C-alpha cells in the first residue's frame, strides 16, 4: 500500500525544462553569466586596425551613412565653421521634419497600438494569465483562507542554526553579583550618631509660625530700604519705588524679543542709509525718529528729528513730529522756529495754538497766524469760535468775508450772527460774491421763514392768512435761486435737491423744504414717469422718517394729478399716520372735491368727522356724497350705520327703505333684514328676507339669516328647509352646509350631520373648512379615533391648510406638538392660524418673550384675523402688564379685524349690537378656550 503512494517531492530530482527560469512565476527574470558569453577578451581597437591597413596599403572603408547624420559632420564638412546661416537652415529642416512627423503621427501611433495589442495577445504576461484567478480570490471566505496550509520547506535541505556566542561584559557580571546580597553591618556614621536616631540639639519641635514672621519682617525691612520712605532722602545708590504705582508701571514696560531687536537693528541701518543718501527726504527722518521712539530711545529720536528739521526746514510734517516728540515747553520753541521757515502752514499755527492752555494766548497765536495767512478759512473759524462776545465775533467775520469773499461758510456764519434785517443784506452780498452757491439761497429761504414767526413787541400775532402770504416769499426766493443757479451752469440733480429739502426739514424749516420740493421735484423726469417716480420719492422719504418732504412731494403730485384717487388716499393715510385731525380733514375735503365719484374718500371723510364727535358734519358729508353718488350702496349703508349708532332708528329705517328703492342691491336688502332682526322685529325681518329671496335667489346670506331666525325661534323644520333651499341654490357656499350640519347636531341627528358634510365635500372638494367641521362633529360625538382619522384624510386633501394643521397640533400629545408645529410651518409658513398656534405652544412652555414675538408676527401677517388678536390679549392678561394689554387693544382698533371663526360669531351676535372693537375683543378673549 505504501509503495503505490505517489511521491510529492519527485520533481526535485528531475531535470529542469529547457526554457525554465527560476522564480519567473513570482515576477523574477533570467540573468546571463560569464559562462554564457565566453571569456572577457577584447578585440583590436579601431586605431590598431587602421594602422595595420595603412602598412598593408589598404584604404579605409568609408561608411556610406556617415554623411547622412547632421550631428556627425566629420567628412565633407569637417573643416567648415558653424555659422548663423547653418543654424537657420537647421531650424528650417527641423521644422519640416516636425511637420512631416505630425502628418504621419496619428497613423504611426495607431499602427503601434495594433502591433502592441497583437504582441500582448500572442505572448501575454504571467500577471495577465493569472488575472482571473486573482479576481476569484475575492470570493474566498474567511474559513477557506484560514485553512490554506502554511508553506513548508520542501527542498530536503537542512538549514543551519545560528549558534553564534558572544562574550558577556564585566559590568554586567559585577552588577549582578551583589543583586541577592544582604547588608549585615551598620554604617560608621550611624554607629557614631547612636544607631538610627536622627541627631538634634534639644529634640524640640520646629516653630514654623516664628519662621514665617521672621521672613515677613526681613521682607518689609528690604522694601523700606528700597522705597526710602523712612528717611525721605534719595541717595545715588538707592532706587525710589512708588509702592502704589509700581505694578501699574510694569504694564508699560515693553519686553522685546530677540527677533524684534534684530528687526529694529536692521530697520535702523536702513533708515540710517536712507537719510545719508537722501538727507532732504523728510519722511525718512520722521520714520527713523519713530523707530527710535518705538525702541524706547527718546533721546536718540529727538536728536534725529532735530537733524531732520535742519535738513528739511520747509517740511511742515517734520516740524509737527518734532513738536510731538518733545514736551509742551520745548514744543512751543520748536514751533516758533517752524513758523520762521514754514510761515504759510496752517497746521503749524493750529498746532501752536493747541499747545496754549490759556484762551488769551490761543487768540494771540491765531491772530498772529492770520497776519501771515489771512486767506485761511480754518484759522478764521477757529478765531471766531474762541470769541465769547457776539459783537467781537461779528467784527471778525465781517473782516473775514472781506479777505475771503468766496467762502460760503463764513458768509453763512456772519448771517446767523446778524439781526434779520442785516442778515438779508449779508446774504445779498454773499449771493453776489458767490453766485454759484445753493447754500446761500437755501439760507435766505430759511431766514425768511423764521421771520414770519417773529412778533415784535406791541404787535399782534399774524393771522394764518398773513402768515401764508409771508411764506409765499420763501417759495419765490427758492424758485429764483434755482433759476439763477441754472443760469450760472450749476446743475444739481433732483436727488441732491431732495436731500437738501430733508436737511431743511430736520433743522426745523418745513416751509423751505416744501419750497425746494416745489421748485425741483419735477426736474429731469419724463412725463410718463412722473407719477411712479413721485410715489417712489414719497415712500422712500416716509421710510426715512421725513414726513414733511413726503407731504410736499404728495402736494405737488396732487396739483399735477388732481383726479388720481390713489394719490389722495395715500395723502390721507400719511396725514392719518403722522398729521393732525385738522390736516386730515383738510386733505379729505379737497379729495372729495376733486374726486366726487370716489366712494372710499367720501366714507373716510364722514368717518373722521364721526370719530371726532361731529355727527352733523358727518351727516353733511354723506348728504353731499348722496348727491354725487345716488346709487352707491356703501354710502347708503354708511348713512344707515351712522343714524343707527346714534340712536336715530326711525331715520335709519327710512334710509333703508329709500335705499331699497334707489339702489336696490342684495346687500342693502340683507342689511335691512339684519336691522329689523336687531330691533326685535322678527316678523318684519322674515318678510324682508322672503321679499329679497324673490329678487335675489342666489344670495346665500339671505338663506343664512332666514335659517338662523327660524332656529332662534326653535322652529327646526323651517330652519332645515331654509338651509336646504340655500345649499341647493348656492352649493358652493360652505357656510350654508356647516349651518345645516350644526342644525342637525342640535336636533340630535349626528349621522345626518355627517352625511351633509360628506355631500358638501363632494360638491366643494379641497375645502379645509368643511374638513375641520367634520373633525369637530366627530370630536363632539365622542369619537376621538374617528376624529383623528378624519383629520388625517383632511390633511391629505388640503396639505397646506393652516386650520387643519392647527387642529393636528392640538390633537397630538404634548411632547409631540413641537415637532408637529415644525411640519406645519414648513407646509403653511405664513398662515396666521399656524403662527398663532406656535405662539400658544410657547405660551404653554412659559417662554413669554418668544410667545409675544410670535403673537405679534401672527397679527402682522394677517391683521384682519380677529382670533389672533383675542389670543394675544388673553396671553397679556396672564403674563403682561396693563401697558402691554393697552398696546394690543390700540393695535387691534387700528387694524379693525372682521374675520375668523370666533370673532365673527361674537361680532354678529344680536346681543353684541353697537359694541366697539375693543369691547368685542374683550368678549372674544373671554370666550376662547
């Protein structure tokens, strides 16, 4: 059995194949030995062969190819010189060769690729032959990999072991010798001291408290010696130390690193070279002095700047730097020398004046400066500012404008110091001296405006008519100024003029501002662009808080476009926001004259009169409105509301009868029925509704009123018939379906209510109000699971509904509401219901400021949504002050909300008839839960 077993190592005794190369499979390559190529013996050299041929008389063989190589010119051209023509010829040949090679390159490279591919296909590499096997290794499992046997020694050759020995050093032997030894005797020092006891004088314990006191005493003595406080003398050997300011002074010590010191040395060398090579260059001397100052060498800095002043005596900067580097007294001397060399420098004189601390000395320096530089505006202004007497300042300015007649600042300063009469003369002189200055014309206009308010002693104040007549001079002056400036080719843009107008308004000259706007607002504008441009000017001025400028632009625009209702409305809104009640009434009075067909302007005028408590004036406005708009529904209803609110119920009823005859609109019939219902005339109300339905069978609100009247009378059958007729006639009116559903709920028929809402959703798909009502029906019926399922279906049908998302947020558990609100904000970001819901979530979490911010954001996004205002007031009742609550009430009154579910139900309740918005707000806030 054993003899039949194959020998695995039999190949080792076999001869190798003819083409076998050891290690070829692992990437090794074959090599050649001396035995393969023969003995290392050289043949005769080319020189030896040529000498032998010459002895035999043979001629040397000439290589026919040697003349073809341009780099091997040893034959025909061996003795010629390589000149520029040869180089140029070589370049031409090279260019030709490159062009020829480029033409054949693509074909040659393609041929090479084909031959290379053919060669690799015939003789592939070992790596390519085993490439598929290598890729197959990726499928080997970990167990298979671990079971691969280790490579053993299959050569039958015994390997020698490394049995070399080394000598051990003596240090190791000596160190290990005493490793396990023990000491069996005492040290001689231990024996002398009595064994293991520590030697001490008396055996007493050390008193560390006394040591600390002694240390403190020695330290205090040293500090006293240094500070030299006891003796009060300062000898040459002791250093005086300020014990209070010592640590503070350490902060000012500049510790320089080696690198910084090296940089300073290099910079010093550079600046030294600079000032030596160019000694008349003042910035070089200043930089060198600043470097020494930075290095802490003030003496060297002063020496350098002194040399600089000598070399560059005409440079004002170097004198100023020298004054800065010295103390106050030395700086005065330096600047006194400076004015001798640079007497026309204003900076030198100003610096000299700043060094003086006495006002008289400053005046003396400045007046000396004016002797040298009489045409410097800055020196004159500084000199005038130092004068405490108006008379002296006036004298100085009079001299200044004589010396510098082209300085507008000095003319205006003189005009401000003069009396009004003399100021006119000053401005006239200034206008003649500087005819291109617009500031002088504006100053003249402001002076005239100020004079209108001045009342002399013993005179009566000017009436409004006299004042307006006097102010017309301002308009004429500014208009003349603009024309004069144009004549002198001074062309300011309208934007620049408007900025000047705003500046006049900010400085308390509104009439000058208005005059500038009148004279310049129409400049450089195309006729068709005037209205849009002026509207933009008004908006930008109002945004910057310049109400007077905006009012002036609007006034001019209304003169040009008196029939533009939007412009009158904008002017009225501006006066309502920033003006007085009188100015608003004046604007509205002019507006209704120019736009008598605008119902909005008539109603605004009547409302302002009514709010001011002037009911007869409001009636007069409405009577004029009737004349201009006899068939206007809004004016008729406004008149009815005015009379009803003021207790004139009979007059209101007569007006409604006349309105039904004259205007005869569906809304007037509806208001008539509501009026009768509010007065308790139910029978009259039903008759009015029945008559209106004959004329307007498609008006849904009539069916609602009829059904609600029957419901209030407990007549469920008649109410059901009214609502049924309504949603049949107006199937798209969701409110009718909701009222019919609620009627069925009141009657105890929840199933029928669900059926009605289902039918309504079929007629009005994607209506979030109907889905919300369906969810509410399920909640009121006690089916929380059904309500949640209905809500999910509603969100699928109306994914951006803020109402449904709000219900979904409150349907979640408290920890999940925040995440749900994030989803709601992503779906309906600007919905007021969602914003109000998020504010209520912050309210629950006691984040008061965040809740207040979100409530404000909700009412800003949709001011007409009344429930947001009510929730905000409810929040402020709990967490705010009375001031916060009053802010909410005033903002709500200005917004006048009319919509939202709870607000409408309260505002339209008959019991709340005649209540103000603030009262309704309080009722809604109480009703919210």
